[in-house]
C-alpha cells in the first residue's frame, strides 16, 4: 500500500496532514526518511512518524528445502505428508510455497511468507529460469530441443509455452530450463513425445541453487544475499 494511503487510513491523520508529514520529512519506512507519497508500505515494513512507531512490521521469512519424494507441495493434506510438515518454525500458517512440485519430484523448494517476493520468483513475466534434471523412460531425440525451444501448445490452458532450453546429458537424461511453472509442465512436454518422466529434480530457480549440503527433507533459511537476488 502507498504510504500516503497507509497514513490517511489511520484515524488521526487527514490527507492534508499526511501531505505535510511527508513534505516535512517526518515519515520513515524501515529507518529511511520518505517524502514520496507513492513509497510502498508492506506488512513487513516498519513505519515511524517522528519518534513514534506506527507499524512494527512482521519479520519476512524465506527458506529453501530439499523436497524428498513422496510428499505433497501443499500446506495441508488429509492423506500424505506435506512439505510444511518438514518445516519446524513458528507461525507456519503464514508460510506459502513458491512454485509447487509434484508428489515424487524432488529438489529445490522455496517457502516464504513474502508474497510479492515469491511472485517475482515464479511469475513467467520475470523469465527467471527453473532448471530441472530429468530422466525418462525412452531415449530423448534431437528433435525435443527444437520443439521445446519453439514452445508447445497446451490446449487446456490455450497457450503456447515459452521457449525452453534442453541440454542432453545422456540417452535418457537431460537438463531442462523453463521460465514458467504450468501444471505438470515438464511431464507434459516430454509427454508430447510419449516419453514418460521417471525422475524429476529441480536444481535451481533463477539465481537460487539448491544447497548441496541439504539432504532430502532438510531445509535452511535463505541468506540475506540470496533474498536480495530476487
Ligand atoms: N513439471 C512437472 O511436470 N512436475 C513438477 O513437479 C515440476 C515441473
């Protein structure tokens, strides 16, 4: 929310007073003086006027998990363990998953309570590559890379997938880089060639790489430098 709206929503300030507060440089967001009425106030922002704290700001939290097979990318599931069951943190209800993985897909999963940060990571417009290691039932032909690069038509969503890059690692193994996260996208792309995906592992999302030190099921908080990359 814009800072001018945030302040004028409080019963004590009217719009004129808010304009003055900003011009007189009496408003601080996260310790920095702001005078631009468009400056953004997030639920995580600390907002002060003079020496009074108007909003403390929730702590923003960011984790990377090495998702094991056999767990659901959901916050709750009646039958199966969920990735959230692997996270032992307070206020787990605030957390969400940035980019789901299928039940048996393994690898990098990002969990956070910061919605605008996770949208930047996952939305196709930002074109951050999600890189998967893939093993298949049949051989992967040279035509796959061409088709994936041109994009595949997904009738259900009525869209053509954005160009994806395929690097062959063996007859039945490859690394695939996609910028979207459509439902079962990788499996459907290989499915176009009637080739079943037997193993799928996400190695990275944009600049965030799965930490080799994390065993399946383990997680850690992201470092400040990692958070700032997005
Ligand atoms: N594509 C899939 O088909 N499954 C995943 O889990 C991730 C991407």
